[in-house]
C-alpha cells in the first residue's frame, strides 16, 4: 500500500510540473535571437537535386520578435552569408571539368513572418 501511494504522489508531482498555466507566465513583449547555419547552392552548376553540399557556405542571422498575444507574434530576420557554385569539383559528365564554371556571391535576406504558437 505504501508503494502505491508513493508512486501516485510521484506521478501527480510529475504531471503538475508538466502543466503550464497561462495566468502564471510573464512573457516579455520582445524577443531577440541569433541564428547560424549554412547556405547551399541549388542551381545549374550542381548535378544534385538538393544542392551542392560540397560548396556550402556559412551564414549568420539576427532575429527580433514582438509578441502580440500568448499565441501570436511578428518576427523579422536578417540573414547574411555567401552562395558559391563550382562545377569543376564533379568528375562526370566530363564537360563540367573542362568548362569549370564557378562563382561566389554575397547574400543578404530580410524576412518578415507572422508566427502562430497553438501550444501556448
């Protein structure tokens, strides 16, 4: 009997930790963040459909969001990186080695998003 009560208390305690009440949260109106990742070229100079992961380039981003309600926010993101393509790194078909087209281009992207969070 003692073991059953102890298990029940543990389960109730764990359940209480998992439940979040919206009245008890104090979310800030503004949120800021950083992002890091890679840019992958998906054009004519690569034979792969999903892009050339052999020529991927590093990218950094800044994010800012304004919470409109507990489930809705507006987000803006600025991403800066570089795209690179080089067909001479592929062996087949042979014309890719002979032609040897390559490029490198800076990329700046600004996006705006409306974010809905149904879990809140």
